[in-house]
């Protein structure tokens, strides 16, 4: 029984081997057949896509070619072209001579662009020619790839590009004219503002003088007059302060933003301002910011506020960090008393504060010209902490 089982299993294994071998042979034959068909299809595709030819260099006549050569030039039979016609009838003579010179110089020609024409149909087309000289120096063989569609597309692109350049030039000229007009108007407006400011300040000086005389001549027995003079003098000082503010504010955005070195501006701002008792620490490398030319005033304001309102400031530090979104945060911090919670919500408002009330408002306006945002994130009693957020296109590091 065991022997019978072994024989049966053996026969089954032999049968499986024979079947597998037959399948391999069939797959190989099928694969070989497919390969041959692919090769034949490729040959036919190449023959249908390329114009193939051989030319006699001496007589400049066609020796042989494929059917696509006839189709391309509108000839019914290849016999009409072989030997009978001069090949220069199908292309520009100067192009042919130039190609022929390059061919004899290098022994081959690759991707040479030429314009062809059919003497039968009159059709003109562009071709990319590749040629090599055969062993027989009298005969050159090559191919022509029709690139007419590509040339026509490129020509359309050239025309569109030329039209676009013209439109851009016209638009640029219009913008330049408008910009010049704006600058002239702005210059006149600034001149008017300067003259008006000067006249108003002169009148305020006169008014201050009369108020001083009135105060000197007021009778001590009439204190009510002095009560009127004091608020009048305060009003005059407020007017003077607001007039001077308009001078600073009108300069914001007048000139184009520039790349500015942060450390250089801070050191310039602190000159003559910070006493020796206050140390200035700069951890900002060679950082440059693209900002309004009045950027220095922002740093001056931060330093000036520290001295005026920080009470016991002895150290001021500027540093930076770059967040995951590539926004750079330029950080100012000091060890003063900080800013109260009540003041935090108002410190950037115009007119708010203990001095002029314009410093931080102007700082925010100056920074906003190029998309920079300033906030205050310090803790009351632990010093002020200002954060200037700068988008990635607004900062750089220079060597």
C-alpha cells in the first residue's frame, strides 16, 4: 500500500513538472512573439514619424528614402524624387550650404533646424535634421523630424511675449508718470504743511507771550483770572505738541523702505540717551530688517520709555528667535517695573501716555508700513517685553 502511494505521488509530481515546463515554454513563446511584435511596431512607428533619406553629395540628388519622405513633400511616388530632382528644390539653398559645411567639418549633423517646402503643394514646414556621412563619402544618410507645430507654438509664444513686454513697458511708464505726479503732489503738500506749521507755531508763541504778560499783570486780588490763564497755557502746550506730532507723522511712508542693520540703528539710537548705569545687551547677530527709514525712531522710543517709565532699569536686552512658521521675533526686554495691566491695552493708542502720548503709536505706524507687528507681552513688576514680529521676506542675515 505504501509502495502504491509513493508511485501515485511520483506520477503526480512528474505530471506537474511536465505541465509547468509546458507553461514555461508557452509563456516564453508568447513573450518572444510579443517582443517581435513590439519591435515591428516600433520600426513602423519610427518609419511613420521620421523622414529618412540618403543624398548623393556630388550630384546633390536623392538616392533613397522612405514613404514618409514622399508624404512630407507631397510626392506620389519615391521614384519622382530619386535621382531626378535636385534636393535644393526642397529647401533654402543657403541653409543647405550651411548644413553641408557643418557636415563636412564635423562628419555629422544633429538637430539642425531648417525650413523646407514642397514644390508640388507649396507647403512650407520646419524640420529638425540629423545627418551623417556613410563609409562612401559621396553619400550622406539622415532623418528629418517635422517640428512645424513646435515652431508655430514658439512663434506664438514669441509674439505673446513681445506683446506682454510692450504692455508691461506701457504700464510701467503709466505707473512712473503716476508716481512722479504723486511725488510732486506730496512735495507740495509737505511744503504746505511745513509753512502752515511754522505759521501756527509762530502764532502760538505770540499767544504764549500775551498769556505770560496777562499773568504778570493780573491782580492778586482777582484769582479767577489766574484760573483762566492756567488752562489756556496748557491748551497752547497741547497744540504745540500736536503740531510737532504732525511733522513726524507726515514723514512716515514718504520714502521707500530699505534694508537696515538693526544693531547699527540701536547703537545710534542709544547714543546720548542711555547713561552708563544702564547696560545694553545685543544678541541679534547681523540681522537686517526691511522697514521704513524712520525705523530708528522705534528703537529710540523703546529706550526712551525704559528710562522715563521703567523706574529702576539697569539692563536692556535685544534678542531674536525664529518660529516654526519662519516669522522672526525681535524681542526687547528690560528689568524695570514693567507695564500695568490697565495700560497694556492702550499704550499703542495715539495720545495715550505720561509724556507726549505719541511714541509707541508712531512706532507701531512705522513698523506697519512693511507688515511688521509690535506687541507688549511683559509681566507687571518684572520689566517690559516688546515683541516685533517680522515675516520671513522682511528680514535677512548678512555676513
